[in-house]
C-alpha cells in the first residue's frame, strides 16, 4: 500500500486521533472519582491548616474537630448546612459560582477550638488563587491562613502558598472597618496598620490580586462577621441582658 | 539477543541521555530538589519513553512519512496524559509537587529523540528496551543529583531526617544554594566531568 498518498494520510490521522481520544476519555472517566476524592481531601487539609488543626487522617480530624459547617447569604443569615458526616465542603468551582451569584451561599466552617474558617477565591496573575482564613471568636482577628494557586510563577507569586513567613504575617491582623477591609501591599501604600500585610517583592500582581480577593470575600462575609462575632463588648452586653432583672435588687441593697 | 541487551544497557552509562547526549536538562534541574520527586519523575519518564517507543515501533511500517513527527507527538502526548492522570489519582501529593513538569515530559527531547532515532527503524521489543534504558539512564542521573541536593540542601533523604539534630545544634547549616536550580547544573557538570574522565573516548581531541 502507498503510505504516502493523501487519502491514506488523512484516514490514518483520523483513525489515530479517534483511538487516542477514546483511550483518554476512558482513562479520565475511570480515574475521575479517585481524583475528585484527592482534591476534596486536599481542600479539607487546607481548611484544617487555617483552623490550626493537625491530624494524620485528614478526614477523621475534620469530622472530629468541626463544630458546624453552614452556608450563609450576603446578609449573614444561615441558608443551609454542609453535611459533616460526608465531609461535604465547597470546592473551588463552588466558590467561583458564588462570586457572581445573586443568591449567595457562602460556606462557614466553625471548629470546636473556637476558630471559624471562611474561604476566598479570585483571579491571580496566571490563573485562579484561593485561600482559607481562620478567625478568632471575635470574627475580626486572623489566627491562621492557607493560600493556594493554580499556576502562579514559581519562586515569585507561588510564594503565597509556599512560604511560611507569608502566611505567618497574617496572624493577628484584623479585618478593617472602613472602605478597605484588607489589603496586601507595601507598607508605604497601605492605608492602615493592622488590616493588611506586606506584599511579596517581585510578585506585585499576585499580591495585589490576593489583597483584592480577600477584600472582596471579607465584604461578602461582613454581615455575618458583625452579627456573630463575640467581642469583649458583646460579652458584657450579654451579661447585662442576662442579669438585667437583678439590677433593681442591687439598687435596693444600696 | 545481544542487540536487545545492548539497546537497554548502552543508554544507562555509555550513552546516557543526560550526561553524554545532554538532553532533558531543563526538567532535571527543576525536579531534583527532593529525592521523592526525582524518583517519581524518573519513573514517569521511563514509562513514557518505553511505551511510546514500543507503540511507535509497532506502527513504524504504517506511519505516513509526511506526518511522522505528528504521529509520534500524539503517541507521546497520550502516554504523558495517562501518566499524569494516574499520578493525580494515586499519588496526589507528588503530582502536586511535580505540577507542570509531568506534562512537560512531552517536550523532553529524549522521548522524541529515541523514537525518531531508534524505534522507527527497529523491532518493537528492542525499541521498548531502548526506551526503558534511556528512561532509566535519565532517572539514574536525576536520583544522583537529587540525593546530593536533598542531603545537603535540606538534611533529609526521601523526607526523613538523616543529618542528626546534634550537628545542627553544633552549628551545621543546610546549604541554601543546593535548593536553587544553579546547583543542579553544577552537580550535573560534575557528573559529566567524572564520566568523561572515565570514558576517554568521549573527550574531544
């Protein structure tokens, strides 16, 4: 047979491509459940880091340490729950959908150690970046963070996920009260002291993108934070509410 | 049989793809910070070179000459994607550290080079052996480089601490340069130097 004729070449390439596509499709279908389970486990691992929970078996540690996992809307009202038994979490595609959605369902993971973890997701320089931020009981002070990215530049933008010092810089920072909730920029360009961290040199765009993402997502959660944060003042208020009836007794004693 | 044995053994030392042919340098610089990554990368390349050489050799009499390179590329791409998918399913953490480099095996000159130079003109079994041998030669250099880089750069081997804590307490420090790509190039240079001083026929007059 003449293997150099046009007809042969065209037919040969079509058959080859169809076979290769079939093999790949089969492999993708066959391996998808295992891969999804890995991605989910990885997501839970990131949530646990933000909650400062450690454990050898990630899923078991999650089930053991989580208090509740709920979904809230933009007004901070609870609109649903995530199944803890099945380790249900919102992955990156779920988070991406919430950004544009009119009726948002934003996940909140509340742990037994008092830390509340919320996610964020946005566009970096080359692809998506995301993160998990663990808050103290006041829902203002950051305890720990874990960031991830799809394909930021290794050695520059990728440092948001790789470098421990970058994540450590977030500990103790708070969400701002004014226009700017959070920013990642060099100190000279930052508006306020405590609601921002230093950007990474050489990774300006990734740093700015991360700041914008955090600012946007903290905005989504703002109402939830104000309603549910337990600060010294709210504790005093609660005590006064509870002991309100006792006050006259105290007065009469005087 | 001698032919097949030679096809497998030559690329491991005498015709090593990295240290003699100086192919596949880029990935060997990138993935040799830790032994585990280097090991998995070496294994992946071995599987890809072996299987794609085998498939291309099986097809060698049917491939239309004008789209020869494209057909080779499709076969190599198939193998690379399969390896990538399997790693994602069964070795997720390693697949995350190796990230794009598994996908980039497709651009590794060793794979295409061996198909073009050997598999298209030889029987399937000999081609499989040639591919495996070349992959093994590549893997070997990767593991040697990674051994030194991980040992002196992080004080660990396969993630286990081997340099005792007492050394660190006494003032010993990990060499930060070892973790950076330039050191891989220097180590690679040393390996090529050693091989050339053993194998005199490689030296230019």
